[in-house]
């Protein structure tokens, strides 16, 4: 820790324009250093954060000085260290500008929350002047990214069955390092990719879901995943308690709960830090997907590789599936999804899967709640079949017991809850025009444009 102390001496001299410890003789100099006494820096010139940092660096007790790793996580230093590391040797192609979703004139993006338990819908409140760009759901919270690329969170009470109180939804900004490009959420944690393509995580770390190499810290604000420092993260997906990411170097990492082989690492052990997935040399990954108990990789050649729990053959890993088959796959295995399908999105629940390909929807797995959109003689359909829709589909989502489909005509259809015919959740006549849907557990959120004045927005 002597190097950290020396850094404090250099920083002090740069700020105060004099040495921190100065004496006419060596014995007197040693006495000053051992005592840890130095003249204070004028507080009106520098920020309180910088003054506190100098005092920490020059602390007499080495154990109380920050480590180099601690320094890199300081909010005041993080932005500069990341830019320095990531921008060396890079050629700017668009001036560093972030492409943002264009808003329709006279309308602003906002979201509606739906509970399948109470069949209730609510607008999610936004702070004044905010509008949404994208959104994701955890089990206990909703995370959104505003049009200004800032992260916000909504939290609701879970200790009551009454979901009628709109007042308990409050929009809380979360401090992040730089603008947010993407956000994903697990059951009680979340992941953020910022404008420098660095990955941050926040929430509960009880099961090692945050990727910090331990299980004993919880972060209310996102902290850098240090083991991925220097990697450009381009895709992130979260299951209930695990994460899958894709880097710009075509490398896939997984971590979190390993039960049922959902990490694709060849075992079922929990991993508290990112571990690289071994891929064949010619595999070019296009997307990564995480279900509650499984993971998937979509390649540039439309091949899909899956691992984890294959309940009701939702991963399409068995030619002739039967309930007696092993439901656990420990490594990424090639799925039977036809390569002729141009896969745009895959959504997994615990027992079924929905695939969006070139505007068409395909389903497989348990049909106990008629969530596959078709009647069968038994409760399971182990082969991929197309939903009979006359309209092009723009987005899909799943909950535990239903399938959600957003059509080009701005209608949102729900299949499931033991009803054969789809229920129209929103139709094109509404003033609220949806363009994105997200689902989890027994709730879902629809992001759309509205020109109405909405309370709390």
C-alpha cells in the first residue's frame, strides 16, 4: 500500500502546490510521516470528494487506505478510467453520439402496467419531463431507461395481494456512470450497459448474481463488474438468478446460479464471477437469451444453442421428448429450431417458449393454460408450431401462464389462462399506441406512445 500513499503525496502536491510532508532533516521528516500530520488543503478550491480522497490515500493505517481496485470504482474517477481504457486505438465512426429512439411528434413514450391476478391496468408514473426509451421487468421492481438515457426504477409492495394502489408506484432515478444503453433484470437484481459498453450490476448479490466474485454485498446503485473491465459488452440477458452477456469480441460469459445447468459451463455450481463459455471456433454469436432456468445463444447462421432445464421440451433439444427424459442440459446444445427461421426474438417461461421469426410467431412446451394458442389432446406440445395470425407481429413476451403478442396494427393479444381464444389487451382504437412489451411472473408492461395527459407523468 506504499504506492497508494505515494500517489496521495503526488496528488496533494498537485493540489496544494507544496509537499505534504516537509522538514529540514530526515529524522524530522520521518516523524511527520509517522504522525500523519499535514496542512489541510483550502476547501473552497476543490470538491469535498477530492479532499476526502487525499485524506484516505495518506492515512497512517495502510489497511484503511483504498486499494487500486477501490480507486477505479470511485464515481469521480470511473468515467475517465473507462474512457482511457476503451478509447485507446479506437477510430470514432459517429462522433461518439448515441442513437436514440425518435419520438413521434406530439407524443411521448410512457408505460402501462398490467396485473393478470387482478386484471388491472395502471400507467406507470414518471417524474416531470421524463419519457421512456426502453423498459424491463424484475420480479420485485421495474427498470426503465428514459429518452435522455438515464436509469429509473419503480418498486411495488409484495406483502399484499391488493394491487390497486397506484400510489405505491414511485419513479426513482438511479445514479449511473454515463448514459445507459441497455438494461436487463433478474428476480431481484439488474444489469446496465453504459455508453462506453461497460457492464454494471446492482441489487441483491446473495447468490452471486452481480458478478463481483462474492455473495456478501448488495448494491443499491450499479457498480462496475470488475472482471469484465476492458471488455466491450454489447448484449446482456438476465434469468431469475443468472446472467448471460455477449462482448464485441464474440465471447459469451455466464454467471450466477448454476442449478439445472443454466450457465452452460458443464456443471450445476453457482458462479459468482463471469466465466467464459467455450464455443466452437467458427461460431459467430448474434444474440444471447436468458429464461428463468435456461440460456440460449443465437448465431449469425440462425442456429440456436440452449442449456438448462428443458421442461416440456421448451428448448427443443429432444427429437422424441417424453416426461421421463432428462430435463437438464449442462452445456450449450444445438436446438432443433429450423435454421430456415430468421429468429428475431426468443422468450422463455418455466415451461414454454415463444419464438418471433420474420413477423411470425411459433410456440412449444406446456399448453396447460392454453398459452401456446392451440388446443391439444394433452398438456404438452413438444414440437414447434406456428400461431395462426393474419397480422405481422412486432414483439413477443411471456408470463408463467400466458403468451403476449404485439401486432403491426398496434394490438396486444394474450393467449393463456385456460381460454382458447386470445384476449385483446389493447387494440388499435386506443389512444395509447404500443411498440414494446415485457412480461414476467403474473404481470407485464406495455411501452407505447400517448398524447394524453397522464397523472404523475
